């Protein structure tokens, strides 16, 4: 009577680690590899999008953001800015006085997928509600998926106002 294939392998002294092709382990390995590839592609997509962006450069238009007298010594002011007086907002920005007394403006748009970040006053950090990205008080990305800092916008003082330079399309 003939032996079955497993008995033949045993009898020939062949490697006991030989597994049949298409085992469950191979299937799981292929699945994990495919899932890893999809995750890597999803993580790289925002960077690729930034690299491919072909927005023509236009000079910023300075608009009144905050009255100098209303600017707090510590903390930030979040303001919506419009290129047309009374029009719908074109940009949401944080205006902030730094410890050395200078004033900066940061776009509130997360560099990951464009959600609007919030300011955590206790930690002096900007936090994105969408995927938990965090930026330090100067807008530098410090944890989570954001691939770049918050955009720093030009600032100038004009009369009684702090003005921030914005562009179309919205920053
Ligand atoms: S949109 Fe993803 S972390 Fe902000």
C-alpha cells in the first residue's frame, strides 16, 4: 500500500519545516504586508500633496486683525479675516505675543488634512481635534501626523491695528 505525501517526506529525511503552499501563515503575512503598504501610502499622501501643490504665488494682502490695545500680554487671539470688508472669512488665524514681546500670526489650518486647530492655553500648544496632531506655542509640529508647522503669516502694525497678510486661496 502507498504512503501518503507527509509520510514520504518524513521517510526521506526532508526538512520537517516544509509547509504546504498557501498556508494560513502565508496568507496572514501577505495580509499584514498589504495593510502595511496601505498605511504607509496613507501617511505619505499629505506630504505628496504638499509637494505637488502648484498654487501661483501672490503677494499677501494685509487686513486689520486685532486692535493693538486689545492684544493680551499673554496668550493668543483667534480671528477670522476677510479680504473683502464684511465678506465671508478667508482665513482663520492666531495672533500671538511671544515672550520677547514681538507679535506673530499663525494659520489655524492643520498641516495634515486641513482641520482647524485649537489653542491649549495651559500647555501653550495648538491641538488638532481631527487626529490629535500637536504644535508648540510657535506653531512647530511636535507630535502626531502633521508633516509641517502651522503656516506663519506676515504681520505689521498699521496705526492702531495689528494687520496680518493673507492670500487667496484661503490660508
Ligand atoms: S487634520 Fe489630521 S492631525 Fe490635523
